[in-house]
C-alpha cells in the first residue's frame, strides 16, 4: 500500500508540474490569430506601397519612436519565436510531440513510458539545461550591446532573444514533471504486477 501511495503521489506531482509549466503554451494559441493579422497587414501594406506608418515622441520598448512596414514585417518572426518557444511545454504535456510511430506503435504501454523516461533523462533535460545556461548570455549580450534591426525596424532585440531561455525553462519544468509522472507509472505497474502474482500464488 505504501508503494502504491508513493507511486500515486509521484504521478499527481508530475502531472501538476506539467500542467503548471504548460499554462503559457496553452494561452499561446491566441498568438496565432495575432500573427495571422500581422501577416495580412504586411501583405496589404506591401501591395499598397506603404512605408512609414506612424511616429510618436516617446521611445517605446521594441517599437522605438516610430512604426513602419519593416517593423511590422519583423514583428511577424518576433511573435512566431515567442509562440514556438512557449508552446513547447504545452505540446510535451499533451504528448503531441513527434514520435517514431512505427517503433512506438509496437511497444507496450510500459515500454513507451520507459523510453520517454530514458529520453527525458538522457536527452531532454541535459540538452535544455545547457541551452538555458547558454541562452542567458545570448540575451544578455543583446541587451548590453543594445542590438536592434539593421533595417530601421524594431529595437530591443534582447526581448525576442529572451524567449529562448523562457522556452527552455518551461520545457525543463514540464520535462521534470513528466519524469516524476513516468517514474510513478512504472512503480504503479510494478506494484500491480507484484499484487497479481501474489493473488495467483494464493489461489494456487
């Protein structure tokens, strides 16, 4: 009973962590509508030959003191980068990431859980931990050197580069949650098999 309780606890904590770190990715779906609107505006604006759109006296983050078609075009990939980086944890939590279906379909449920666990421990956690560490310096340099568009578009390029450590952090959190959940599932499976064997022995 104690082992079963520990297994259920691990599963509950793991699923709670996965849901927590997937929240930003869940809401990121609304970014698709904004991206579509920006793309449509860019196409129409280019067709009409628009260039300079607006100007104001205050320096705003990302946009600076003006808005032009270059800014709108660059805003597309800024939003797309944000969408991709924060939705990864949601994809992991929903188990919608790419798999080798031919191999996965032939595995037992326990085998798939074991492969996920080993993959998370050997590949996902080390890779995104290293990328998180590296990406902080990547965004920091952009901030210190005040990187901005070379074409007169958006400024504060560190903002889009900051989506990289953010996405890595969310994926690491969701990955740790999945590791705990899968450990609990393996423990639960082992306990169930053990209990089944005991029932068979008693029946004999």
